[in-house]
């Protein structure tokens, strides 16, 4: 379990696996129970540890719990009262224990259930003892102790007097029996004692092998060593039998004895007229099977009868065993209802909490802790579901195709426990008594979701609730997606020609659209489906692997027909597929951008590299290097997000990320790219959110052969940079520098990093961002509608801080070139992005793309933009920047990151001095007494035979001291300049540029006009 605990600390929403229906103890009509005769021998015997498993509930595990299995390899019964099993880590001295009780017969197993994890799909057999010890999946120490006193040893434990048996497993275990430890384990393997538990050479390395888990309890078939022990009589009886008053019923009974002959069976509890054991056929040989029938006549009065049946063998001193069948005759309790009456046209059952009886259905799906059933005679109301889950807690006594009658309590189960408050409930029947009426029945026809069936809403998830859909709003399956799927809860459904709109994720989920996307909303050119501010695509269907495995598929891949049952978990309706679907690949391939830098064009990229750390496999670095070089064409500047520190997720106080950057730069160079340099500022340990211990941050990669970084010292983790008025316009007080890092808006979140660059003589300010995540937002298909996106509040505050910083640059120079880039964790239509753009100070380049190309991330099948590049007006004024989202990750089951990178290309040609070709003539100046200003014009004329490209700048050099050019557009090299009101000058063309001077000392106004082509 240590592995699981480490995973549990990861902050993203997507570490936790689905949580199946919770377990309890109920009676089930056809469940098989095993009973053995009591032992009469009490002595110390040879009890050993036969299995150890610490991977329960971990990633890839089948079972949900860790467990320890004991085995009596001797030939006498042993009392475990006062004993304990104890666990310590591989080298630890701190032990935890679980106390034992009961008696272990020869050849009998004993199951100790330990800590539960968040993964796995199968519940352990009923444990004989229960603890909560989280055991390591790979290495540790387990002791069987003849007391409940906690051990304190680290090494040499196996020789202590109180130790009955001991195992050290895994290469790091420092205490074990014999010459070495048992093998190291995994999330899917146990240490199993050889010979079915019989081998014991007092050597862990010899006695144990690694293999698949096979947990056995005292109810499992005995496996005596050497075969000398007297074997018990074993009975097979149903736990329950139910029938309606006035209707007879029966159940099959059997008993066997592996070393004897079972000859009789009889009711031994208080006699009830009409309840008898009949049709007894004794066993005819040792190990044979006695068969009989437990009969209930139609005359038995309504009520519940605990009926004991005792079986006897032919031994000289007869052995017996007893089983108890709870017979329920209806008529006195429970309302007889159909499934659609229980479900009702609502999210909550109108019969919630009531006892119901004789609920008919055909078993459609069997799960480890219950089964789905569906009415084969539905009503005509599509708003009422005909399916329901019957929660049995343990393995149900039914098979698919059984026709059953169920009695139990209607319950609304909210998955996720205390952490699932925003989940919808699913309607169940709990504490059931199940009667199998017949078997081998045809299943009810699956409802077709799509063309020629029920077409899901394509626009609205819910638009009439006032917070809680379970208690407010109109139930409208034809209009509201959340009601549509609720009306199919627990039912068999069929999806024809599904097309994949999101790749198979780590939880075995595949979002699809029915009918190859017919009737769906806006599709992407590559097969996905795009969100908008008013449409989050309720037509998406999520296939789930809870029953069978699903293949790894990419966006655009297809299936033929899928049959599933509708369930709900983790904030969404899930279609639990019944047969592994066969994919029809469509050959989606990663994109490559066409945008590359040129002598006059600069490229800027954004790439969230998803928790990149030196501990990642070299293949990830190689893949990122290849992507940056061959997919992104080696952008001149790259803002990178989620760079972890040198120790990765190890929480050891390290914050420096030089190793991480160097490994990435080396990988880029190995892929044929340039040798990038990097700039970043390390965060304060544990203060910037993300994976605990990782200290993720933003940073810059830049190609020094193409662009220069302007370094100015002073930027620290907690000291922000400021905008200063330098000799050439705005400049940073510290570069790189963090923007207002102590502002509460950035609490437990990444701080923006701004850097000052130079390209072709132009200053460029780039701000890298990674706003706080969407963690904590309510789900789209959750209980509360419309969902509250509480995380937006912090992102809006972060956006305002960045907006104000950009504004400070533009206040000093309206023509300042600013790029705001990164993972903003919000949509183009969000208030967050609107805050950044407020006042027209920034333009979002995603808007320059066709709508069907606007996505950098796919969540639950919804293609959406979270990563943005925004630019200031100056970068939009002369040549529209080019922009490309490069789809290489989010559409594929195998990903380098969960985000797509993006690249922008902006025009920044060098400024040319064209004074010799464009002479300037100054007019006389007029003094305005009201404004106290001198005004005039400067006329410039293109005397050359070529076109002079704009913008055309008129710089006034050597301006008289004390005189100010009031209407200057900016400063360059300490001289004011004006921008001519033309896009360029054709040969012979002229233009007048107005000038306005402040001259408080009334000195002579002199200057030298120089003309430039291009932006300063």
C-alpha cells in the first residue's frame, strides 16, 4: 500500500480510480454458503503464513484490499485466540497488528483483510479477520505472533520466541527466515507458499514464489497436507429462499464428504408445517454428493423462517454439518412494484427508503457485489428507467439471463462517499432477498442511443434547476442531457457506429459520439467535438472498462456496435461495456507546424510539459526534444510550464530545476535542434501548487543564435519585477522577474515570469503563465446545476494582476511589444481571458484560427482551449501574427503531455534609416497662447524609386534642451519619435506629420529629423 499512498498525494483530479458500489452484508436467495462440522481437537499445531499481498487497491490491481492468508499445514485444529498478525516496512522497527480469533482446522485457510485502496475492482472473499494495515506492494515483513504484544525488532525477528511464522519479502527486507527473503512483489502479485501452503523449509526464498493473488478463507475447500486429516462434511445451500404467499417454492441442497459418504439431510430447527426436506438421494461412494430439495408449500403463512438443515455421514462416529436457509414468504411486508415505478420520472426514487417485494426482472449484468436487472415488460414512458442495480455486497447468486424476484429496500446511493457530495445518486435495491424463478431467458432489447432510437440532447445539460437537480427543476429527458441519461439508469443500451472524441484515458474510459457523430455539435477537423460558451456537448457518451477491458484508441477511431449498461460515477454517466469493442483505427497522426522563424519573423511557443522531472524516463525527454524540433520547428522562444525541480516529486526541500532544464535542452539538441538557453526563478518550496514535492514552475527556453535575453539582476522568488522608464522606453527592473509574487492571487499557484528579449533591435516582453487549476469545480453532469466553477475566482484575480502589469508597459509606450503566453486553465470565452484583454490591451491569437481548430486540451471528450498566446496591439498593427495549435498530444492514447503546444509567428523586421531617400521639410511653428504650445508640421517625401514600407518613423534627434515633443509616439535611443499616418510611401509620395512642442523657456527650437522604415 505504500505505493498507493504516494499516488494519493498527487493533486490532479485524475489519480483516483473509479469507486464501485460499496459493500455490506445481506441475505441472497441463491448465494452458496459452505459449512463444516466443528472440530473436537484443540492443540498447538503448524500454522503458517501462506500468502502475503500488499498491492490491493493500487494501480492495475484486481483486488481492492491488501491481505494476509494463514494455513494449517498440520493435522490438528489450532486456536488462534490471543494471536495476531503483524507488519513492518522492509527495514522498519514500527509494527502494526491485527488480532485473530477462532479455530483453524487441518488444511483450512484463514483470510486477514487489511487496508483498502482506491483502485481494484474485486472485493476479497469474506475475511475471517479484518484490519487496516497499509502494506507495501513490493517489500516488507509479516509475522504470525502467538500474542498481541507489538514487536519492536528490525532484524533477527524470525528467531524470537513469540514468532509462530515469519516472512520477509522483497530485496530490501532486512529480516527473513533462512538465507534470503521471498521475491519482490508488485501490484498484481503475491508471495505464495509452495505446495498450496504445505511446504515449510524455514527458508523464505525457498518456500515462497511470486504469483497472482488467490485469497482463501475458512469457507474455502480444505487442502490438508498429506491427506491424513479427517475431512468435514461440506454443505451447499442457498442463504435465502423467497416466494409469494400462496405460491410454493423449492431450492436445491447438496452435501459431500471427501473421505466419507453423506447419507441424510433433515430440517432440525423448529418444525414449520409445509417446510420439508424431500427428494433425498444419498451419496453412493466416498466423496460422492447427496442431493435433496428444500420444499415450501403454498400453505405456509406469510413471514420469515430461519430453517436449519443438518446433513449426516455414515462414519462410525457420525459427522454432521448444518446450514441455515432464511425463507421469506411474502404477503405481510413490502410493496409489490415494477422497476419503472421504483425509478420514477425523477433523479430520486419516489419510493426511496421503502421496502419493496416481488420486483421482477431479468439479470443483465453481474458484478462482484451485485447485479443489474431490467424489466422485460416495460411501460410506455421513456422518462422512467426499466433497469436497476441490486446491491448484494458479496458475489450474487445469479447469472445473466436469470428471471428473478427481488425483495429489499429502495436506496439512493451516492458514489464517492464523503468526497462525492456533488455526484448524483443511483437508485438501488439493498439488503435483497433474491429468488431465481427461471434461467436462460433472453435479455430485454437494448435501447438504441442515436438514429432510429433515443437521440440525446445536443445542446443543454440542464437549464431549469436552481442548484440541486435532485430537488429542483423539471425532469425533461427530451431536452436536458442530465435527465436523458438518468432515464436510462441501469438499462442496457446500444451505440451504433461510435466515433471516438477523446483517447482512452488512464481510467479505462473512452468518450464517443453515436452514429459517427451524426446530430452532434461542432466537430474538429480531426474527429473531436468542440465546446462553446453555451454548449458542452451532452451528446458525448463515456464508455467504461469496469466490466471488460477496452482498447487504447485515438480521436477519430471508430467501433461498430457497442452494448453497455448505464451507470454513474465520478461526476459522469458511464456506459459499462459488456464486450471488449474492436476498434477501427482511422490513422490519426501528429501534426507539424509550418511556422518557422525568418530574418524578419520571430516564433514564440507555449508548451505545458506535464510534471517534467529528471526522474521521468529518457523516452519522455527524447519525445519532447523530437516534438520541439520536428513538430514545433524549434521556436525562437518557448514558454514552458510544469517544470519540476531536480528531485522531481520527492519532497526533500530541493527547488532548483537546472537538471530538468539541462536534460530537456540536451534532448532538443540530440533531435537536431539548436542549443537553447533557459531562464527561470525557483519557487519557494511547496508554495506554487502542483504535485507535492515537485515545485513546478514556468520558464523560458530561447535560442541565443536568434534572440537575445536582456538579463537584469534582482528577481527572486518573493521579490517582483517592476516597469521602469528607460532610455529606449519601458524596461524591467529585473529580468527575468516574477510579477507580484506575494499577491494573494497566486497563493499555492504558479507565479507569472516576465522576460525582456531583443530581436532585430526590437524590445519584446514575454510573460509566461500557469494559472491555478480547475480542481474543485463541480462536474458538468453533477448534482448541482449549473455547475459552480469556484476555481475561476482565483484565475480572474491572477488575470487582473497580469493585465495591470501589461498596462504599465503600454502606459509608458503604447507601441510596446508584449506577449502573454501559457496555460491559463480557462476558456477563450471565460471571464479570466476577458479580464486579460480588458481595454483592448491584448488580442487572443486563438481567435485567428477556424473554430474547429481551437482546442489545446481534451477533457471527457470535450475539445477545449486552456493554453493561450495573447499579444499587444503593436504586434497586430502592421502584419497579423500567424498562429498554430500543434495537435500532438491530447488526441492520442500515448501522450508526452496532456496539453497541446502552440506557436505564434510575429513580424519584427529590422528598422532601416531611409533619411537619405526621404528628406524632411519642417514648417514654421505657431504659438498657441491658450495651450502654450508650439505647433507645426514636418513633411516627408519619398524621393527614391522604391516603395518605403511602413510604419514610417520620424525621429527628432538633437532636440533643443528644455523643449519637449509633446505628441511623441515614444523614445528610441533617448530621442523622441513620431509615426507617420501612412502604411508606407510610394515613390514620389509625401505625407505631413504634425508636431507639438512644449517650450516653457522660449528658447529656439532646433532638431535634426531622421526618417526610419519599420517599428522601433
